[in-house]
C-alpha cells in the first residue's frame, strides 16, 4: 500500500501542511512537530513523493547531464562524480546521450519535456551553440569542459586546452625529441583544435623541431589505435602528443603489436590522467586534468544559478600538470 501524507498527519496529530513542511527543504516547522512527523512517517513507512511535490513548487530538481562522448571511458569517472555531487545537493541528475544528435534545438525540446531545472553540458567536443541554445530557451546552463573564452555567454568550467598543447610540446622537447607528432580527436572538436594550436605554437619557437599532425575519428581506443597504425605505415615520429588518454592507450596498443616499446622506441604523452592511465601495463605519462575540481565547480555554479537566475556568466579555468610515468624517455 502507498502511505499518504494524510495518514502521516493523522498518526502524528498534526495538519497535512505541517507534514508537507517537514519534508520540504528550508520550510519552517518547529522541532517538536518535526519529531512527531518523522516518528509517524517511520512507523508507517512513508516516503515523500518528490514528483507530486514538484507540481506544487514548480521545481523538479532535475538537472540534465548532457554529453556525446559515451565511448570514452573517462566519462564513466566524470558521470560518477557528477551524479554523486548533484545528489549531495538534493538535485537529481537526468543523463542524456547526444552521441547521434547535432541539432541543439532538438536537445532543448527534449529536456524541456522533462521540466529540468537546469542543464550541465559535459563535453569538450559539442559546439558552444549547444549550451547557448539552453540559455536562449531560459534554462540555467553550465558548460563543463567547454572552450574557454574571456567573455563567456554561459558559465564555462574547464582547462586551458591551448596551454595544455604547449605543455605537451615543452615536455617532449625537454626529453630531446626532435621529430614529434600530434594525434588529436575529431578535427571539428574545439578541444582538438585548441590542443593542436598550443602544440604547434610552442613548436614554432624551436626551429630544430619537425612536427606532424593527424586527426582520429573520435576520442576512443579504436580511433587511437587506427591513427597509430596509419603512422606506422607512413613513418613514425620519435614521440607523440595524443590529445586524450584513450587515444594514447589505443596508440600504445598499436605500437606494442608492432614490437615497439613505448618510452624506449617511441614516446607517448596523453591528456586527462584517467584512472586507467596508471594501470600496470599502460603506465601512461600524461597531463592531469583536474576533473574533480571541474565537476564540483560546475555543480556549484548550477546550484547558484537556481537561486540566482540572472547571475553573470563566468569562465573558471583550472591548472594542469604533467604526471610522469613510463611512456617517455627521461629528461636529459
């Protein structure tokens, strides 16, 4: 049987509105009444109906968590942190897979059907107009892992991908590599564009370097493996910046199948520092992206927007650092 609010009120000897206030965050109710209601609810096995309450408040506490890169295992870590972080703030995540969606207006209509209170776009490959479409529809939005701009139109939380490209090139140059390559994700992805731009910009400052670049179809193991297999046919560089850990792991697989030892024969540096990068047998040197801070900051901004809808958009960047493991030669 479904226990109703009326039955709890009768058992506690209070009004139905008192029961409702007891289970409404921030509502005023005396300590004595709260104890009576909670005792009655426990005895009856009552749980408040969140959906029914949303009809009265006009708020669902649903936050659309939108991404398009579900084949990249890093997003398992990201979604785990997002869902737990949202739930800790009494917000409920609604996971949305946009892997086959290219029209932001369709995405807006779909999420509006669920009456979401806000949307977090968690992607470094979706274009900025996805987040803008939600803003223009009057939906609170934060773009996590989005492209940095000094004058954002929506809240953006992430890293400086251009500087990460520079960091990767400096790391390779410090180890004496003179023939280097860049393997990015899709050429249309802003993260790929920015990471390559930083890599090439830093390389232009060193006339002794020879630089090549290649794009993979997506950020996935198979795409990274295929890109490195093509490099093996075309001719290898001494070291590569693979602009994502999962691309790097695919590239490592191709090198090892060819009888080459990463770190000794060919250098590889990735980006993200996903959990898998540190596993035995992978041991990937990579650039650490502070995912935990990006996620918590995105949730913080979303919670602030729900109480302050006109909050001025801001861009928050977090610094990255190189994690030394075994896929590059030591510094000279």
